[in-house]
């Protein structure tokens, strides 16, 4: 496994980051014990970087996996919150520390930022994280985003240490520009000494048929420090670790048939439409409907926002 220093954070991370969304209730729905088994396998094989979020509901999985684990490199956890107020971020920070049983969270991010305007609107939450950094409760502060503009805006803020942008071979899911625009924004962020953690390298599963070339596309990007890949089975962990270790004689994973399912009891409230970062959903005849399936990256954020529990990735 190759390791890199993440920007100027002082954190050393594996180039393969374990994306924990897939093991949680928004996707595979593994129990904390089963999820911890898969995470533990990843840690034993040299992955020392785990990406999660408050929304993913995987803090218990991570706590179990970290229990009594000792590796060659300290385990680096990055989590994210949608909180925009001081009070909200204070609650999110306290929850993450308690539920993962950590004294310090290596990286804490604002989740799904869109532009300089959203960053300004969430400034009180950022201030909480910067204060927590001074107190030793957080080591680095960052943002995640699907938007080109947000990458550029965060690059210009010295106190932001890490950026997690959506980037992949075909550009699926990128907002506010093309793949080339996002690549240039990422290069600018790297010039500003930001750590870069690429997300959605397989476009939420759309690019599984081009698995190896999609991963190589990002491995060939010098500005990208680490690549978050969702994994939900022991075999997926072993397969990805072997690939990142240089093995190119591996079979391509079998593409999965995945879709968003909307149950009949959907009331058409529109919460899922507002939560979708890619504009894949609309309310049609009083019910949520996927109107742009090619834009859906199966992040599960729509399901997490649904007050009726009527939408899910299957």
C-alpha cells in the first residue's frame, strides 16, 4: 500500500480510503459488528484511512473496528456534518467523539458545500471546527463537494486543510462544470497546499464495468492524495487492496444492478428532491420520481432525508 501526507495536515494516509457509506443503513445496511469485520480486514491489509459522515450512521461500525487495533500507521478518520450553526456543529462534534470513542477526530468536514455562498452561510459551523482544532479535538478541517465552484472557494480559505471533491473518469455527478473543470480546480487546491481526497471514483457504481481504468484515472492524478472507494464485502476489500498494491491481473468486478426505489406511500413532500445534489429527482404527479437516472450516484442522501422512509437504494 502506498501512503501520502495529506496536504499540510501532518496526517499520513493510504492512497486507498475506505468509503463507509456502503456498509451503513443508506446502502447495504450491515450491522455494526458485520461492518466492523469488513473495516478490520481493510485495516489489517494496510488501509489506514476511513471516510464516514454523521449522515451515514456508521460510527458504531468504526468504533468496533478500531477497538484494540494497532497498525503501522495511525488510523485516520474523516467525518462530515451538514450542521450550519454553532450549536448544530457542537452537537455533531460531540456525537462523533462519543460514538467513535475518539479523543481527537483527525478530519472533520462540512458536508456537501456548493459555493462561496454556502461556505459563508456555514461560517459559524466552521468556526466551531477551527476552535476545536485549537483545543486538540480536531486535527484538520475540510469540506466535501460535488461542485467545481466550492473547490475553488475552499482553496482560497487558508484555514481549510482538506477538500473532498467528486471526480471520476466520465465526470458523472460533477456539478457546475466538466470533468476537466473539476480537475483544474483540484490542481489549484493542491497548489494551495490542500489535502485532496477524491470521492465517487466509480460514479456510485455506474463505472464498475470500467473499474480498473476508472481507478487508474485517479491514481494518475498527482494532485489526488487518496481515493475513497465504497466497500461492503471482504472480497471487495481484498480486490481493491490488491489493485492499489499494483496488481493489474485482476478480473473486473461484476456490475451490480442498482436503482432508487420509491415506495407507494411517498407523499411527495419534496425533501428528497432538495437533498439530491445532482438533480436526479423531481416530484411527478405527487410522488418522487427519478427523472435523470444517469445523474444518480446512489449516495443515499435522498433516502436519509425522507420523513416517510419511502425511498432507498436497492
